[in-house]
C-alpha cells in the first residue's frame, strides 16, 4: 500500500450512472451484476458522490481494503450531538460497542469471546441437532406440497439455532428474527431510508431491554451460551461492561441469522435457475461442500462492507484521503473475472474458490463454520425430501437492503406424497 500523496484525487469527476445508489431501484437490485461489471471495467476505484464514499469492485483491491483499512467507522454519540442529531444517540451507543466497528486490540478481545461458540468443531457437533430441526420444519410443510421457503424454512432454521447458541428461549425466535431484519436494514440501508428512523430507535430500545433482562436471568440462573460467555469472561483481569455484552449479543444474534437465511434463499433460487447444476447435486451429494462455497460466491448474502482509509492511500491509481470511507464491494469481487474463470456461471465443482462472502482477515465472519453446516443440512434435506421441486409462478421481490442480499419470499412447490392406503 503506497501512502505517497503523489496522485490527485478524482472525486470531482464521477459518472452518476455507476453509483450504488441505483441498488435502491428494484430492477437493479434484482440483478446488480451488470452495474458491478461496469464498475470493474470502467472505474474499479470509483468515487460515489451520492454515498460520499469510494467504491472498490476488484477482488484484489477489496482484499486490500478488508485487510488494511479501519473498521472504526460509526459516529460516537458526542459526534452526533455536535451535528444536531442527538436523537440518534441510542443507536450510536450500541454500535460503538460492537466488534463489527472495532479494530485490534478491542476487536480481538471481543471476537475471541463470541467466536468460541461458533468454532468448526462446535458447528460439526451440532450437525445432528440441526438435522433434527430441519426435519421438523420439513415435516410441517411436506403434506402441503408448497411453501414460502423464506418464512417456512430459511428464517426459522437459523433463528432456532441462534437462539439456542445465544442461550435464550427458542420460543423467542420469531421476535429475534424481526429484530434481526430491522437491525440489518439499519446496517445496510439506514442512511438512504431516513423515514425508518423511528423504527430503528424502537428496535434498538427493545433489543437492549430484552438482552438486559436476559443478563439479569443469567445472574440468577446461568445458562450456557454466548451471553453467558460474554458476561463471565475476564481479559487481563477486566470484564466486559453491561453495554458491551448487550451490544455484542445484538450483533451476534443478527449475524447468526441473516447470513444463513440469505444463503439458503439465494442458494436455492440459484440452483432452481440452473437446473443442470441442481441435477448434478441431486445425483452426487458429495458435491455439497463445494456447492455451498459456489452459492456463497455466486449470490453473496452480504454484498459489501465499509472501511475508513488509515492514511492517505494510493489504491488503483486513485488518491484516497485519510478517514475517507471506502466500500469493499464483495458481491462484485466475487464475480471478478481476474480471480474467477467465467464468474457469471454457476459451477458447483469450482476449485480454488476463495470468495469474500464471509469477508476477509481480522473481520472474517466467525459464524462461517456454523452457516456452512446449516447450509449443507438445509440443501441436503430439501433435495432429498422434496421431489420435483420448482419455483411457483410469482414475481420475486428482493429485500430493499443494499448490503444484505436476500429475498422477501421464495414460493416453491413439489410433489406432495399421496395419503397412505388404509
């Protein structure tokens, strides 16, 4: 990374047709990859005046940003107050305590505590239990011959698993999922949807009250899970504050659900739209691990994340000034033809598939092992138990979220089993 300021910034000259703001158009949101390809070919390090940020779309540059740029990017309550936005302080007080918006060493200590519940060994140990949950969800819809895959399965599987891992009642999963969707909208779209401010404040207030109540319950009767791990951990003699425990319970709860919901929904849609690959996977279930990686690459559950330049930086021939925002567009990087051969083709046997769907480096998603196991169980069960699966004739609507890519609904049908003879 060259920090010499020899290059001139090109912030003034920017093609508005390349702005990520166009993702708010439902037609572009349904298929953003034409826009991404234009960014890669015409201006791979692009100043977006609408987002007031640099947009980086190549694989190599995205990796560089994820590795080297700062995650400390959310305004503090004091900064919001100075801007006359003190009504948003409850949101800021949560975000500044979340590991998502921290650099080492603060990020390192919090991540280590939360990640202990999501290790590959722990995820594998949960596989049989996840299979039980998945079979129960399929049992509930099997006689009907149709379902909304999102509401009936992709939402419920990770919501159930996440509630158990957090150490909260599974009966609360529907409420947790509603909060998770609202909070992910704030992370991915809030600045472009100010009319939702009241809902975001209400969501933060409700989640904070909920997890504070769970902390009180843990004090009276400890229960294994992420909340207990965060509460009881000591680092160099220090314990996490209540605010830190609550904030990181919220982000763990959200991350544990949204990525997996989108993986299952996006992934099944991709397979149904590519019947040749679906047939290959049905005929050879051993391809499932590589298929999951390809589905993550092809329709990434999280499309981008934002960092701040740590100093004046030369990136792709552009001078990025210290503390300017830089968007690492993982959804585009995962379709970069320099990194991936024939990137717009779904290939469930693709090799050397080092995609960025779970980010990279220090902020690599610690829930990735669990998401992979949930995805493998979900797809293997769907393909085994739902014969002749097909899309229902309905228009698909993508969630109005620029960062979290997922469907509002995915109606599917299959050949329902005939009633048993008396």
